[in-house]
């Protein structure tokens, strides 16, 4: 899939991103006062940043409170086309994160499941069912200790 054109990330756009990382519900008027732009100019920049893929505005949830009792990170070794396997895994509804890596695993995949039985099904059918997957190692999350998305724009 082709990437959309990148939005220019000047200091003002970075400041807008940082405002939204601090509070994603902050009004465009409030952000405008903080960064020195009009409400309309902030709205336009936010739209460009989201359309370009530079930023998403989402609600971050606690999976346990929403009925997802099991989270895991799965390390996957692939024999063959890593990109094709990554694309197939990215289509799975329970997969929230797919990244190509250098090291012991070719891919790391995070899954969010309602139960251990669902995790077993994902491992045995959805992941190990892909012919290019040669092995997996599952790291079950016991407790989510820290999850932040406010690292700024540096």
C-alpha cells in the first residue's frame, strides 16, 4: 500500500502534536492559543497531519476493563517473504501491532484476546497456519505496568 504524502513537521505542527498528546480532547481554540494560530489554522493542520498518517487521534483503553483478559507479544521466525507474512498478520482483528525486527525474530506481533482459548486459536490457526511461519515464541502479559504515548516530537 503506498504511503500518503508526509505532512511538513515544522515547529508549529510539532507543538500541535504535543498539545494533543497531553490531551487528545483539547479544543482547536485552546491549542491555537497555545501555539499562536487561529482555531481554523489548527483544524487544517490537524487534518493534514492525520490524512498524511503522521498522527492519529484515538482513545487509548485498558484492555482488561473492556473484556480482553489476555495480551501477548509473539516473536515469529519466517522462512520466505517476511513482508507477505506481516501483511497477512496485520489483517487479523486480534493483532494490534506488527513490526519487522532485526535479531532473534523476524516479526513481533502483539495480540489482544478475550481468553487463553482465543490466544491458542490465534497461535495454532491464524499464525502457525501460515506456511512461511517457521516458529513462534509467545510472551504472555501478566500485568501492563506502563503504557504511554506522550513521548513528544523531539
